[in-house]
C-alpha cells in the first residue's frame, strides 16, 4: 500500500501510473519502511486514545480536577450538587428499607 497526494491509502501495483508495466512506480524499500513506521505511529496514537477513553482512573482524575476547578471558581454549585446527591441517596436507601420491610 502507498499513499496518494491526498493522504489516502491505495493499493500499489507494479505498472500503475505509467501504463508501461515497469516497476519504476513501485515504492522503494525505504519508502515502504517509512510508510510502515508512520502506520505504526498512527496505530499507537489510536490505541492510546482508545485506552484513555476506556480508563476509569483517567476519567476519575479528570472528574476530580473538574470539580476542584469548579470548587475554586464558585463552590455553591458544587455544594448544591453534593446536597442533591446525598438527598437522592438517602431517598434510595429509605425506599429500599421500606420495600424490604414489607
């Protein structure tokens, strides 16, 4: 495979381009090695991005940093969200206890 001018991959076949059937248009070994290295780098970046999206500790760290920034900017919304969470959790526990006693 090689890349055309737009960066898209295409199949490289001997004789493509000049119609004479010669191997002059086929990529050289250094060109192929460079293409393989670029593809490996692109693949590594893609895997890193997927790993970051699936990483629970990374999400927790970003959430903690976001809450910390918001706390320093204006703590009232953070306190309100915390109170709402506690009230919701208390309601859930009360509902479970009520159902369990039946």
